[in-house]
C-alpha cells in the first residue's frame, strides 16, 4: 500500500505535515490546521520537541535520537521524522536494498518530503540531505522515532484522562506484532502436527514391530521419532526467539507509556505518593507483560493441543475421554475456589512490599544521617520488621497455594489412575490393543499439560487484573494539562503578578487553611521578597505561583498592569486591594499552559535535585545541544568558574545521584546556574543562598542583582541579608500577609518584620 502523502501549504508547515502523514499511515485523519494549533507554530516554524509533544498527545510514543545511517536502515522503526538539510523535516517511511545488484546491493531510502513529493533516494543522496557532504562513516543525524500506542485509537475516551487500561487495550500491544504472531501460530500448528504423529508411531512399534518381530520396522519408526523430535526442537527454538523479541518490546512499551502518563500528572501527586507505591506499580508491568507474552501465547498453543489431542482421545475411547473431561472440570473448580482469597493476599503483599521497598531506598539514601546520629540499629530493625511482615504474608500465600496444589494433585492423579485402570480393562477385554493403551497414556500426558497451563493462565489473568486495577488508579487521573481544556500558549505583554483572595489547604489536613485570603501585587521588573517564620506559608505560596498546586479559592493573574497599593490584612477585616487597571486585565494563571509558564520561570528550590550526569548537563537540563555562551554566563553569575577550573574534566565532570561529591554550597550554585541558563522572565528563589558562605553569597548577590534587571523576581528567604535590598517585602504570618513595604519602612514600624530581623542586623531593642 502506498504511503499517504500531503503537501505542505506554507513554508513552515513541514513539521505538522510530517505528523499528519504518519498519523494517516496508522489510520488516523487530522486536518493540518488542528495539528498547527497543537504543535505550537510560530514564524520560525516548529521544533523537534514540538513535534514530539504533539505526537505523544495524539497517542504516539516518541524518542529523539542521534543515529548513524546503518542504525536508521536496519534498526529504526519506520516511518520516522528526520531533520533534513538543517532547516526542514521529512518522513522516512521505507528502506530497502536492491536485491538484483549482487553481491552488495544498493541501499535505497524512501522519503516523503512535504515540500516536494515522495522520493526514492540512494544512500549517498539521502546522506547528503540528512547529514551533509562533510561526513564520515560514524557521522550521525537527528531522527524522531515514532510508534503508535493503543491510546491512538481510543476515540471514545475522555482525553483529559489517561483512560482505563483494559485487556482489550493491552491486546492492542500484541496486535502491533501480528506478523510475528502469525509466525508463532504457524510454529504452533507445525509443533502440534508433529506431536499428533507420535502416538500413532508408538502404537505401530508395539502392534506392528513387536508383534511381528520386525526389527527393521522398529528402527524405521525410531528414526522417524528422532526426526520429529529434531523438528519440534527447532520449532521451539525459533518460537522462543520470536517470543523474547515480542516480550521485550512490549515490556518497554508498557513501561514507557506508564512513564509518559506519570510525567503528565500534576506535581501535587508526587507530594502524597510514596516512592515504594510507584516502584511497585513498575513491577506490576512485569506481571502484565508475562501474562501477555508468556501465559497468553503459551495457553493459545496449549488450547490447540487440547483440542487436537482431545479429539484423538475421543476417537480411541469415548469412556476414557469423558472421565478425563469430568476430572479436569473438578480440577478447575478446586483451583477457582482459592482465587478470591489469593486476591486479598495479593493486595496485602503489594502494600507490605511497597513499604519495604520505600524503607530500603530510605535506608540507603539516608545512610549518612543514620551513621551521624548512631541510629543504625533502630533503622535496621524498622526494615527488618517490615521484612517479617512480608514474610508472614508470603507464608499465608504459600500455605494457601499448598492447600490448592494438594487438592489439585489428588484430583489430577486420581483421574490418571482411574484412566489407567479403564485402559488396562479395555486391553484385557479386547477393546483396545496394547499399543493403543500406550498411545492413550501418551495422549493423557499431552492433555494434562494444557489443562495445567489453562489453570495457570486463569491465575495469571487474575494477577494481571489486580495489577491493571492498581495501574488504572494512575491512568484514570486527570493530566496536568487536560487535552479538552484549551490553555493559553502566549503570555501577556506585562510581567506583573496579581494575587486575589487566594486560599489553599493541603489534602488531608482537616480543611485547615495553609494560606487564607492572600491579596498581593508583584510589580513587574522588580524584586519582591517574602519573609516570615517557619510554617507561615511562604513556600506554599511560591508553589502555587509555579502551578504546582491549584488554589482552593481566589485567583492568580499574570500580565496585569496596575497602579496599586498593597495593604496588609487586618485582624477584623479581610486584606483589601486598591488597584486600578491601566493596561490589559491580565490572564488567570489557571488558563496558562503549565509548560509555557514554567518555561518562562527560573526556579531554585531549597530541595532542588542534582542529576547523576555531567555538570554541563546539570546546568543545561533538557537542552540536547547546550549553548556554551549561556553556560559561561551562568557560571559567572553563580561564581562557579573557579570551581570548574579545578576539575580535570571541567564541565564534563560527572557528579553522582543527588550531587555526590559536592558540598551543599556547590550544589546550590549549580542550581542557581541552572536557573540563570534558562534566561527566564520570572525568577523564583526559595532559600537559594542559605548554604553559601558569606563571601560567595556577597559575590552571587551582586551578580544576581544585575541579572534581575527587567525581570520579575520573587525571593523567599530567612536570611534577611538576602532580601533587605528588595523593592518590596511581604511579611507572612500564619498563612496571611501581616506587613508590606521596603526594608526601611518595615524596620521603622518596629512590628513583625522588625522582630524577625533585629537579631540578624543588630538593630537593638
């Protein structure tokens, strides 16, 4: 079937047009305009990241890679999008050799160029466009690998949610490999056919070879059996390799889709979820993958054997067939009786395992604190107690499984013994030959295995169902940016922030407000400091401004230009806000895209994370090709250059998980450099310099004061040397605003702010 082709309408339409062609290839039709809106077009066109984000929103899985031509030709999933001639995007939809040009074969690449047409290019022609004429054998080009997920065809699903993951959707992962599945089915048919011949060969050895004492015939039959065994072994080897390939790919896709969904959830989700719970859900994917590729396909093969050998047994002796049928039914009923209790124990095991895994991670990560406080034994005992609980649950599981297996064994073996008696009786009575009896025994052996696999399939199905229920707790959560809720993709011209009657309560706090009726104006291009005692709500307010949480009441507006007066809240009345709009009316922060807003925000949190990567990539987080001039500027402002110069590998020095090998001050300076590198319009600092020595703090504060010019800055701090030069200081007390003013104004009032700073600045009594 020909690859669908669309011509781009405008010069900058190549990105969405490529995506449109790939979507059509997988059976989905989208208009170019709808893709333009989704992909975030501007006058410069669209980035590879924009194409990736849009593709994943449509239901694809993507990965941007730098690969060689050989990797693209032999290993890449096609169709894919590639960066063409450094300023264009095209689709590679096929790659093949010319088989007639023996012995090497010319390699051809089929390209859908939205600016031209469908092209068939030789390797040299393709490389000229993809990498350029100045290249080597190891030169790499940029490609965006795109694969469909089952979500691509979920038309009736609420797009604001991940959607319930059911077995129908799971089998969609298998359907993608239908060509390989066809090969597996053919292998099963061949294997069943070979097995079907064996009982007849066994009967012929006894009834013909032994009875007639024809040793030559026996030799012939034995050679035939050896050939059949060799054939079955070969088929089994091939089947195992295909199964490994399919299972590995499906496991990767299941986990990848889980992490895609996980990364779409709001930040507040991770504040309440334990790490052990999330890690256990990752383990649930392994059970689902085993069910899909192990139990399902094995059971399919077993069912084929069950039908074939069941018919064969009925042909040999109908009485024995009905005894086998009744015995197998009793076996299945007995196993089913234990399913409900095993289900309850599975949930208990999940809970205990999650807590155990979380405790283990905490034990390793907190080893320094544990040793510093001599609490090795108590912490080890806590972990051991969890292991004891886990052991007890495992004992209950084992006991239940033993009861189940004992009863099943008794039923199964009783059935086999009774069938042996019936077969022997039939031989004595002359209704069955001795060879026929041996064949019946062989057939029963071949039938017992499928029955056991069927029972195991039912157990695995229950386990997979339990895992799905747990995973659906995540997949059914609303995304941080619901697809059905249009969000602004541009910010207003003004850079001010207005907070109106804002309130917030943490979930599970009994409704007690952490912030209550906050009204404030953050002037554009100025530095606003937020101070207050611990627990007054400073960091919570900062996280609300970063869209980590949604306000319980009130609004946050950005871009509003006002003549304003900030008034502190009185005890007898709500804090009032005198402000007259002089420009636009601003835009609610809730209506702004999270990615857009955070892309404009440089943030240094007091618990900022250092990745296990190079210093360069820790500063230029998420930037595939860091701008070294911007990195140099960030190093200068964060006063890091001298430290970098002392390292043998400089910026390429790798630092461990959470910044192993760095002091707290060095970590904090890297976080400051990371925020500066973004060159943001808004800057949020939460205790950003509390780990720095006085000399470094003075230098960095001076550098930052120049960097802050023209930017809207909010600083949360306890160290008043950090905030005393701010254009505006907001003093918070018990979740409300107590005072607003400059450092000079607030110290002159000798109220709450004065009490906070007098010890640090020695203002006297």
